[in-house]
DNA sequence: GTGAAAGCGCTAACAA
DNA sequence: TTGTTAGCGCTTTCAC
């Protein structure tokens, strides 16, 4: 391609990369020739010299993609302008598969790796410490001294509870997932801090079924609450459905808040669920940004960073409908 | 690393790649030295010569990932043993973004591209004809003369209807999505062929809400069916919920079949939904296999290939529970 | 301001 | 059987 503009390859390279010095005229001539010929530099050749592949790997065991996909979208969004592409590697919980994918990425000289998972207190089944490239953990537990990004479960839950209290709810209960999850502990802590007491906490599975069951238990004991803060949207959906079947009105009689803001669940519940969004896309963007900084040798403070959650208001809590709509709209636009 | 084994780099290369000829002893010595040093060849350098990057790109506008993720899992599964990694590029419906991602992948010398989407009768917002690398379309419309993989909507729907008929259902209606979708037309055709008549077909949105609404319409008109074949699982879930609220038993009074076998919906419905699985993972495997064959210069017959769907039996149609369980189990194990 | 030459880490053809 | 040489497509000194 160089000859087309009547210059050497060296000059062409400099012209296209806006480096070196030459007359502006030459530079433009080369660029013109390049576009005309549809010339695009070979990233492998370039990478071989620069020791940069403009490639990063996303390793995840969240095959179902509920958490990883938004994270991936954020990463991609943050990196695509820099010309960085992302390898997605689903490794289930298989150490051997993890090794294979990791090796494949390392061979390809990825500039960095982002590890992601489905819960923040479990590690991927593959050791990512002491790799020749930087690693950032997003929504999964990292190794000693690593850079880790998680959502702020406490803050998100606190907002949910505050919202219910502001709406005038007096007897708020918390129906959540298995007690072994760190996020469950954190959300429960925020719930208790919010209501200023022990409250009522029901632990169970992360399922609609458990939401139903929990409502049955509550109503059987006669301890009917006026608000139920749920550990995730599936539980919340089960709760809302169970309440409707009992003739209890949501939100008139009981307000319900979910967690995750999983559109397919929160949006399809009747009424649509007010829910805590973990802003995973933003978390992904941050992960992308950080891994790139590390790849470029910039210093990044290690440690766990908690990124804020955001309460997305729909119709399951009542309150001012106008505010409801506009806030929901804004939130949607933000992300 | 070569010197460690006391041989030239050329010999080392041949030893590790099992090419060239040398004493078995030398080969083993080199391999031993390689493992000992943890040596791994630089894929960029290798790719530069071989003009193969062992990398392929997956371009999709299915941000939500409902269709793309299983396809991606299949692709990855088919290619990881060959050392091929996959770039995932979500391009929404933005042509500019599509272009950016495409160029980035082309620069990186991907060996091929798989295009995927959320419906089979729409194209991605980016032109993939006349690329310097092979393209395979999976679950999205391809260009003239391309290799395209879709699921066999007709066959899948036919199986669903046959199943209902075998169960003794006489008045089967079809509640489905917007008439403009090719898959809706195809599924409707199979429904009509199956019942041997025009039947009752209700078109609407792909939502739970429409499922509810459709049941209201049917029961209002007094044309109560004994089976409802739904265009997707969300509609089916709406249908099942609406029936329960009317006191109509599923499957005792009415059998319901969904489509997509989207675990999160089909599995959580009460009772769990019998549904048509499009085998997207298998479709992804096939796409991966084909794009690799094309990349290696092997001939692949162009045209649209329809891959079979599979009926996954749960509890929404009644029938033999034992068979139900075992078939459901087998199906789950297969994929 | 521009170009010639070296070299990134590997593989392939050819000598030895 | 092994090693030497050339070169993949680019960037980067360093002469000119």
C-alpha cells in the first residue's frame, strides 16, 4: 500500500499513526491512499512489536449470563473505542476447561483478563494470581492483593428499605436467599440497620417457589407485614403472585421490593416490581477501564471497590405515580 | 527456550508441533524443556506466518443474550479444543457500532465470523458479504449465497401439536406472537397442518400479558379449548397463570405447550411448561464447526440449514408422568 | 522530512 | 537428523 502514495513503508507507518515528522502534505497523501485502498494494518504484526494485542479476556462461570452479560456489555462499551476486543470464555465450574481457556488467551497475548462470576463470595475454579497479565475481578472473589469490583449490597438494600419507610411502611419483613451467601448477609444487615431492629428475616432458595412459600408462612403465623423486601426478583415475583392469590393487594395492602432488577422478571410481574439495580453495566465499564490502565502500566490501587446500586421504581410500592414514572424512566436512560 | 534443550529454534519448533523429522529422543527432550519452562508459543508470531489467528468473531444484536448465549456456548464448545477463541461483539442495532466491531475483528485477522441475532428473518445492521473471511449465519438472516443455520420451527411445532393430539386433545388453539415474524408464520403453518384445518390462531405480543389477554378472549367467546399451543414460553406462562386465576386446571382441563424452553420461564411456571427447545447450543456447535471448515478452505454447501427442535416434556400437558420425567431428564442430559 | 535496515517470535524451505 | 536462512507485516531507531 505504501508505494501507492509513493513513500516508503516506514513513512506510511508514521503517517498513519500520527507519529514521526513529515510534511502535512505527505501525511495526508498517505492517509488518502490508505482509505482509498481500504488499507487496515495487521494487528498481529503490530502487536508482535508493541507487545500489545488490544485484546482482553473475560472469564466467567456464569453460563446463564444473567450477571455476566451486563458486565460484558459494559466492558465492551468501555473498550471498543480503544480498539480493544473481548474474548468471552465460559468455563462453567470446570477447572480443566478454565485452564484451557486461560492458556488459549495467554497464548494470544491478551493485554489483561477480567474474571466474572455469579456470586461475589466464590472464586472461579482457576488460579489467576501470578499471571503475566493484569487481572481485574468483577462480581467474583479475587485473590490476595487483587483489584476487585462488586456492587454495594448494603447501600442498595438500605435504599430499598428507606424507600419503604418513607412510604409509611411500618412492618417490613425480609424474604431472601440462602444464609450462606455473602450478599444475603450484607442485605440482611442493611435491612436490620434500616428498620432499627432484628425484624423478620426468612431465608430460603433464590426461587419464585420460595417467595410463595414464605408468604404462606407469614400469613399462617398471622404476622402480616405491610411491606416485603425480597433478596431477588424471582423471590419477589413469587411473593407478589402469592399475595394476589390470597386477595392481598400490591401495593395497596403490601409493598414489595425486589433485587437485581432483572427486566424479564421485574418488568413482567403484576404489578411491575420496584427493584434494586446493581448497575452491572457500569461495573463492567469500570472493570474495562481498570484492566486497560493496568495493561498500560498505570498504577491502580488494589482492594475491593463497592459500586453503588440504584433503586428502580416501578409500581409494586405505590407512592407518587408521577415520580414513579419519571424516576423509572431516568434510570432506564442512564444505563 | 530452545537453547535449554540444546537445539536450534527451528528444531524446537518442529518438535513442539510434531512436524519435521528428528529422533524421538530429541523431540521428547525439547518437549520436556518446554513444559519445564512453562514455554508457550506466541500465537501472534505464529499467526503472522500461518495467516491464521485461531480466533473467530461472534457478532450479535441480541444484547439480552437469550438466543445468543446458548449459541455462543455451542460455538465455544466446538472450537475450544482446536485452540480457537471467540470475540463476542454486541452491536445492538447500531450500524456504526457494528462497523467498529467488525473492523476491529478484521484487523485482528479473525479466521471467520459468525453472525447471530434475535430473529431469523432480520439482518444485522452491517453488511457481511464480500468479507475477506468466511461468514456463517446462526439464527439471523444471511446474505445471498451464504451459509445459514436456523432451527426447524415447522418440525418443532409439529411435534408439539402431535404430542397434544396423542394426548387426546381435540380442540387445540394457537396463541402466538406478531404475524410479521417468519417464525410465527412457520409455527402457525405447522399447527394447521397438525390439526388438519384452520384452527384458531391468536396473534399478539411476545409477552405474558398477551397470554393473559388471549385466555380472556377465548373464554369470553365461549370457545374453550382443551389445549393451547403457545408461540413462546412467556405467552405460555401468561396463559397458564390466567387459567389458574379462572380456576381452570392445567393440565387436567387444558394442556399448554410453550416454545423456546427458556428455563427461567418454563421451569418456574406452575406447573412447569412442556416446551419446544430450539437446540441453540447444538446450532452454535454446528456454526462453529462450519466456520472452521470454511476457514480451512474446505468446501461447504451454501444455503439455509434447518436444525431440528426437540420437545421437552414437563408437567403442563399431563400424560404419563414416568415418561415425562425420564424424557425430560434425558433431554436435559443431552444438551 | 524521508527511507533503509533491523527485528518482534515464530515457521518453512532448504542446506548441511 | 539437525541447523541456517528467509520472511510473515509491521514499527522503530538511525542515517541520509
